[in-house]
């Protein structure tokens, strides 16, 4: 994917989207026009990340979902596809 490829009509889920690499990815994807579902553990951090992104790109198509994926327990490995 080239660094300026447009991503309109694409929906992308990003985990860890409130800080670090996840937040950086969300900012870049928003810049390219993607619709983003960011996943974060803290309502406050999700709100702060949304504000930060919209401060740079008011038209960003970003929605956050609260989820703590560290709580997921898989008792048996899944079968490969």
C-alpha cells in the first residue's frame, strides 16, 4: 500500500487505538479517509483520542468501542483456516 492510497469505503478496526502505535495508525488511516472503529479499555482515553484526532481532522470518521481484550480467555486453540 502506498503512503497516500485513499481508503474511502473501507472500515478498519484498530485495537489499542488510544495511544502509541495504535493511535498513530488511527491518525494515518483517518487522514486517508477510512472509517475507523478504534478499540480501547478506558472511556476517558477513548474520548481524549477522539478529541486529538478531530483536532487535526474534524471530518475523521472515527468511533471508539470499549473493550478489554486482555480478559478474553481461549481454552482451546482455534483450528487453522
